[in-house]
């Protein structure tokens, strides 16, 4: 595909103020099992090109998977024509950035290409058998195993020439356990950048069986407590979703500037709020595409800008926004490498990668010992947050009562519904542990689901309103 | 690339049944924010994917070009033969489907001035900032199976506008149309005007109060609930056990006023005359006066549940499976207007839109969702103030049973998957639980 991208660049670069070509080939396999039946299994290849042009302040893009000369010429002309047409109502600029030439990849110890589909199907069958033989009434069992090898080439009229080869695997399950006392559901997304050597380390059979037991116990033994303010310890999964939803999203510069307004919304963070307090001074929330083997890993973003760690909240203060070249130009700064497109038929916009809370120095036992009465919310099921990322809710999936520093019995469906400053301001202890989970972050229209990790350590929050 | 040829090759190479779907796509989208255009996108794409059933196994495959067609299909058949059997597959729709044609004529509409029209309509109401999109989708679809060879051109326009006033508070409207006639009614000026009016009403919103309220849902907002109802009507979701309609055929699932039909023959996004296995589409009355009449079926789910297909088989991605999905949910209208229904509220809310619907218990229907784009507190039939920062924390079946009245006007609403090609009226719902962080 690189030669096709070079041909397109040659066709268009002299006709626009800025011209960019991104060519991608995605080799994938997907297996979907529903309650033990393999209802979909496929492997194949998807390839195409994104062409972006800026002419007199207008930005146009064309996306095509037709690679004959006439179609390529039509796509180039179309991108330029779109840009020209909207230029009278538009004023798009890109920040000035150094142009790089490089190739990057991620090591696979057990290569995706070397694992046959029969083995992948066996993985799912083994988990299915493990769940159905457990004696726990898991009435819904949905599993998806997907792998993808993405070859990408980014060329621009400014001299950028970045190629990459990115392997990713992803295992998703959704289950419902039902009994006379009701249902509990769970999902999880195990995902990374790398090969199938990770499969056994994930221990998906053990995890899914454990999850079924946890749900069953929650239904049958989980207590509903009296509503009120109490201390709360959250596990890495809850820390991670809060970091993603109420720190990562509100610091995306395109939301802050209004470019996503009619979709995912804007942000309670305004351009002049850098330095304002949002949490206690031990809170450091980071977004970092360079975390090795992370599901959102990249070395250069989709505008060819080098990836780096960004401190979004630092010492409890709003510190830095996620920027692509368009938003950086609007705010008079440089891109920090946050431009991502979910596929060749999408434009690169501001996205997260791996968003997490930096670890502190507490063990879980040390956090527990100071809690007289509270809740340990290890994981969550339902969650949502408003379109300015201020009013959020998390409902516990695996949760326990804490009394006098000890974990007691299961608690069912504890709910926290609070504002972003209330959440981060209540944090008084951060664990030294660290864990990540995979997720697919949604944004833009047409929808762009991009792979990310969310994570962090355990955290203790003081005096939080809990309800059931 | 030729779908007929792909089918022929698949059958010659040993497939028992196959469905080849070719799509030629030429979409244009103009996105705008802060009263300026951000980008104009165009998609010029062609795809050909083949569903293959062989010896009780199924797979799907994308074909990249004519030269690789035979080799790709051959490989896919070898791949399929190594899979376990798929007992959920009960055969493709086996009868002849007559071409009926569809009411979709927006394919030649020039949308380049639409953003300006939408913005001007919104700014008339005192808006400060306008954002949104105009999206023209044009597809030529060729579908060939053992039993049918079909073609149609589908086109639709999605118009979305979100407006912000001097307090930074929004209003939003979003529509879908497939005909020029509808576009004249529900096009860019309609959404700009409606979003502008909502934003103008959304003055200085304050934190809302928890409680149970009578809520008047805007069509866009009610459309989100109808979208969830439509997804739960899929026989695939029912068969898996994740629907809140499992084992409820013939039961009362909603109040008498609710009648919901899947209407792919009606103008709007989702219009089509055949589904992705070649069955003719039809209007399907799924919930009639509150009683669940049928799920939405493909040929396979229908056979599994002992009934007939409703023409809802949908390609789940490169024809790897054909799962039932609704095309266009339509709620039958009631008799009263918005103002009349509002005047019935002693103490309640009018809510324009919601987003981020998530389930704590999908099977039971326990969920929450977040109102946005205008939350108005109503007393004695009058809007008295605007609210913010609340959440609807409910059960979908309870919500359906508490519908008291539906409006007489139906709007075509569609927004970003939250509300997905629905024809919905205003809905007055009693006893809705509102929660919040306060």
C-alpha cells in the first residue's frame, strides 16, 4: 500500500496548502460465540486510503478503497474540491510540527499470523465448557475473540513518512447470571498490542469462572446497605474508568473548543482553566500512548507527531490538554501527539490512548485499616457521565462492606453518583498497585471506536455519598 | 466487482448456500462548529462480501478485487469447513423476492448550502454558537443469493444541529429523511429552528432535584427509548437471553397507548425493500396497544422459534452472520399536541434529549441515561425554569407501562446511535425516577 500512498501524494501535494495520505491494510480474524454456538467466524483483509487536504483554510477529506488510477485521481480531486468548497466558511490551520521519517512496530512472541483459527475456536470452546460445567447459572454467555494486524503508512506534503505494523488481540465477554433473586451481568475486555503469547497470561478461563462466581454471590449474598456518606475504596477498574471519563475526555482539546459539540459534547474544562484545582493534591492522571503493549499503543500519531506522556491532572490541578495539530493551532500551542483515526475511512481527531492514575505508596491493607465503615467497590457494571464530563455514575459489580478496617460480606449494586471535582477531591490515598483493562472508546461521527487502556491503582475516597 | 459472479463461484466451489452483497458508496458529510465549517468528508468506496454456508458451517468473507475473487472464496470455504457446525443457521430466505422499489430520492440533492441554512435558522433565536452536521448517504446495493438477485439505490440525509446560548446551555435537534418532500419539512431549517428554540428556552439552568416526576419526552428523547425497545425486539437478542422481552410474546409489556412497528417501507433512514438475505421487508407490528406481538426475525431465527421471517436479517460485518435488526422503528401517534400535553403536568419535566444509556441489568431492563439539550421543570402546565445535572434511573418495562399519552405529531429522529432511525411522537410518562449528584 505504500506505493499507492506515494502515488496519491504525488497526485495531490502541489494542489493544496497541506496534503496528507494515510494508507492502511488490516488483516483480521473474528470469532463470535453465543451461548456455546459459534455464530460468526471470519478472517480477511480490509484496506483503503484517507486523503486530507487543506485549501485556503478549508479542510476536505476523501476516503476510498479503490486503487486503480482513475479512482485515485477522483479521490484526490474530491478531497481538494471538498476543501475548496468549504473554504469560504472555514478557517482551519495546523500547528507547525517537525516532519519525521520512521518505521515502528510491536514485538510479538507468538505471532498472530502463526495461530490458526481452529486454535482460536478451541480457546472459546474451553471457556464455554468451563462456564457451563461450573454449576453457576450463567444464562447469557457471549464471547468475542478478535485479532488484527494493521499496516499503516502516513505521508504528507511536509515530508512526514511514517510506516508501522501493529498487532493487537482482544478478548471480550459478556455474561448474565440469573437466579430467583434476580440477575447480575458483567463484561470484560482483555486486550493488548502484541501476539498470542498473552493469552495464557490473561487466564480467561479462570477469570470468567471467577466472574460467574462473583455475580452469583452478589445475587445471593449481596446486601443493600442504608444510603449515606461513607468511605469508599475503589479498585483499579473503577479508578481507570473514572480517569478515562472524567479526566481524559474533559481534557480533549477538540471538546473544549467545541468541535465535538453536537456528538460527544463539550467539557466543563474551559481553555483558561489550566492550573485550576480539580482534585486532591495527590491526584496525577496521565494519558500515555507509549506504555508498552498497551491496547492504545503508538509511537507516532496519525498526523505523524511523536507520541509522549501527557499529565492531564497533575497534583490535583488541570495541567495539559490532549491536542492534535488542528486544536493546537487554535490554542497557539504544539500538538502532543493525540491525533488518532479508528480506520482508513475516518479523519484523525483528538483521542486518548492509555489513561491512568499514577500509583501512590499505599497497600490495600493500609487503605483499609483507616476505614471504620465503608464500601470496597472493586469493579463496576453500569456507568455514565454527562456530555461535559461533570456528573457521573458508577454502580459496583464486585463490592464488599468494610467494617473496622476489614472486608466483610458482599454488597450488591452500590451506587456513586457525583461530580468530577467531588470524585477527585475525595481521594486521600492512592495504592502502589497498578492494573489496566482494555476498552473501546467512542467518539465522532461516523463513529470512531479506538482501542485504549484504562487503569491505575486502588484509591481511597473519603466521605462519599453512597446509595442503593 | 460482480455479486452474481461471486455467488456463482461460491456455489461452484461447494457452498450449499451463499449471499453476495456488493455496495457502492458515495457519501458526503459536512461538519461544522462555532458557526464555521470544520471539514467536508466524502467516501468513495466499493465493497463485496459473501456469506457462505457449507456443510452446516458458516462464514463471511470480503473480496478485495475481481482478480482475487476465486482464490478468496476458495480459501473462505476451506476456512468454513474447519469450523464447528452453526446450528443457529437454518438456511437463507428461500423464496423469490419481487423488486418493489423504495421511496428514496435525495441522492442528487446538493447539501453544500445546508450548514448555512441550519446555522441561520438557529441564530435567529439568539444562539451564540451552532454546531452540527449534514450527512448525505448514498448506496447502491446488489444482493445475490441462491434464490434472488436484487438491486436498489438507497439514499438518506441526516441533519443534526446543536446550539449554545449565552449561558453555554444547549438545544439540539436531529432528523433523518429519504425524500425531498420530507426534507422540505424535516431538513436543515427545521433542525436549526428547533435546536435554536430549545436553546433559547434553556436559560441559566440550575441543578435539578431528585424525585419521581411526570416527564414529557421530546421525540428525539423518546426515540432513544424506542431505539432500546427496537434492539431488544431482535430475536437474536431474545435467543441469547439479553433482551428484556424474553418469553413475553402475547404479554402486556407497555401501556395501552403504545403501538410500535418496524417500518422499512416508510420514507426515512432504514428504508429498504429487501433485507440482507434477500427476504422482502415489510412493516411489522411488534407491540400493539401494549401487547408484545412478535420479535423481529431473520429466516434462521424464525425457523428456530417456529415462525416466519419478518425480513430483518442484517449483515453484522462482511456478511459473517445475518442477525435480525430493526430497520425503522415507528411509534403510532396519539391525539394531542405538545402544548396540550405539557398543560397536563402539575409538577414535572420536559426533556429534549438523552445520552449514554447504560444497563445495570439488561435482561431485566434496569438502566440509567442522562438528559441533555434542554431539561425544563414544569409546574401547573408551564415551564418555570431550566435544569441541569440529572439522570433518569429507571426500568425500561416500567417506563413503557407508565406511558400516559403520545403526541399527534411524529418526527423522524436519528442521532449518533443513541436514537437510531426512529419515527417518534412526544410521550408523556408518569412516575419517572430522577436522580442526580446533588
